[in-house]
């Protein structure tokens, strides 16, 4: 057996993918992607005459990046072959210096926290607004952001996630306007918003709204290979960003991945509107039908509630009375449908421009069948939204402090020297320097074995390193 054999086995076990990457296996056999597959080995080259150099582009790579910046309406576009993480690191560390203060949305991806730790930044958090029915973070309270900014006028930047993993958006335009008045950079993790430019029926793109730097994971919602991302920058000095990109990007960038980024941009530019609006239509129809049979889902009627400004209707979030984990398991084992993620109450499905219409019909029929067979499940597990944080130390200082390893069950009140990140979606519930609370211990105990916990040395999270007192 080999890894390829194991992945082929997965392919045989799943008929319908509602998870990233957005190409969904190139369901429509688009010419750009078929050419990439056909020439896979022949275009896997290095920096020689005629192939350009990602770190100092002045030829074919520069031309491809220019096509991307024109599509997104950005002043600069940088191809990322180390995933969005490299872009997050580079925009934060390229614009701030050690000990600078930064305002961070508390449900950002782990890469934002890692950048803050690497840069030894002084972090101030903004709490997300929780949708009490779906029990998930969906937005931000703009007035709270204004209060935090006014209480921290020395902050150099604010880092926000737009959209959330669940497809919801806050009033980013107003935040940008207010941050500019206070002289703060606005840096956006738009990993799940790379497709917004394709249709006016989707939320507005963060660059269009005036953000200074925005990172997009093309592979999540567009037809690009995994690891393919873009960093778009407007109206700021890019000297530091370019330097940090030279540090965090590999010195042997994949020409296959760069070709995939360019192919995805070309497809979006030529066919994106037609493809994505077909997906929106299918997803909206599914939500209406699910409502009739008793499944709740996040749809446009939630705009205006919980500070939600807009919603990505290609993202499908379904609440179930049997619980998200069980519904996820049943869909995979009984119906060969793989969702993107599940939590205590919901399943999350990623719709993309490469979905076939019959995917939605098949999913609807499966959910109808499940509704008739399963009445209720165990939904007692504590959710991420229940977990509170308490900063006790600078995260970098905590990580490099003297440590000791203790049982998690005995760690209440101690200061963590590790991070704990449920994945997906990759939002930390605990960072170095934060107090280990009863909520966190309970969350781990209730969800152990159900979700992957990244960042902690003990994969079972029974032990944890804490700052030695």
C-alpha cells in the first residue's frame, strides 16, 4: 500500500464532496485544469531561463500575478504556494514590528495568533458575536470594535476574519472607515472569500471595501489545488511584506501550484459569474426544501440579526436535532457524502462553482431519509462558543518560559504554554499565556476523539505543558 492507494480508497468511499478544495475533482473537466493534469510532470520545473522566479518576478510569473491583481482590483497580488498561512504571516509581520500593539478578532485562524507570537506583538482581542440558535460565532459588534480601537489608539493594525467559516459577514466597510480615521492598518483573513468577486449576489470583496491587505485561500472555494492562495495589497508600503514573503515562502516554489492559481483566476474571470450563480441557485433551493422538512439552515433571513451584515449563500450550514457529529457520520457511511466539518449542533458544507446540480438533489434525498429514521441524538457536548479566554501573559513569553507537563484535568487556573486548536475550523480555544479554565477542560473532555486538536504536544490532550510557577 502507498499514500496514493489510500487516497484512491477515499475516492471510492465518497461520491459527493461538499468540502474543499473547490475544484471538487474537476467535475466539469475544464480545459485549464485538464491541461494542468496532462502536463503535470513536464511543467514541474525550477528557476531557469524562461520560467521566471517567484521571489523576483519579471516575466511569466509577474504577468500571471498582474492578471490576478486586475481581477481582484488590487494594487499588488502575490502568489502564495505555502498556503494562506504564509500570507497571514507576511502581511502582519511585514507591516508591524516587535512589541507593536495589534487588535485581533478572537475567532481568527491559528495562523494569525502564530504570527503575533512570532512577531512578539501585544495582542488585544475583540470578541465575536454568537448566534444563539446555531451556537456559532457569526459576526462582530461594531460598537465594541470602536470601543476597543478607542481604548487602544496606539494599535498599529486590526486583523479580522471575513467571512467566517460559516459564511457570515459583519459590516467590514464601516470598520475600515473607522480604522483609517485612527491610523490603523486593516488586515483581512478572507480565506473563504476568494470567490466573492464572481457575483454581485455574494458579499462585497474585502479589497473592494478598502482593506489594506487581504489573504485568500483559492483552494477553498475556487478551482485551485490545495495550498494555492493569494495576498492582495492596496495603498501600503510593500517593502516589509515582500521581505517577509521571501522568508515564509519556500525557495523552491511549485510551478504546478502557481499554474493552478493562474488557471483558477482565469476560470473565475471568464466563467465565474455563470458558475457561481448556478451554485447559489442550487444552495438556496436546497435551504428552502430543507426548511419544509424541518432542518434549520443559515440563510439570508439572518441578515440584521446577531450583527450579520451579509451571508455567502454558497456556504451551507445545517442544524440537526440529532447533532452535527452524528449527521456527519451518517452522511459519510450511509450515503457516501462527505461534508466539510461538523460541530456539536451543525454540519458545514462548502458549495463551489464546480458542484453538479444533482449533488444538491442527492443531499436533499439523503437528509429526508435521515429525518425519517433518526429523531434525536446526543447533543450535550460543549461547543467552541461556550469557551471563554483569559490572558495572563504575553504568548511569546509564555511559550519560551520554563514549563512543566501536567494532567489537563489538574490544570485549572494554570497558564498554558501550548495552543489547542480544534480543526477544522482552526480557531484556537487556548493560546500560550492564557489561563486554563474549567470551560476549556470540559470542552476537551467532551470532544476528545470527535475532532482533531492541533498545536498541543499530546495528541490526546490528556497532558498539557504549562508555565512553571
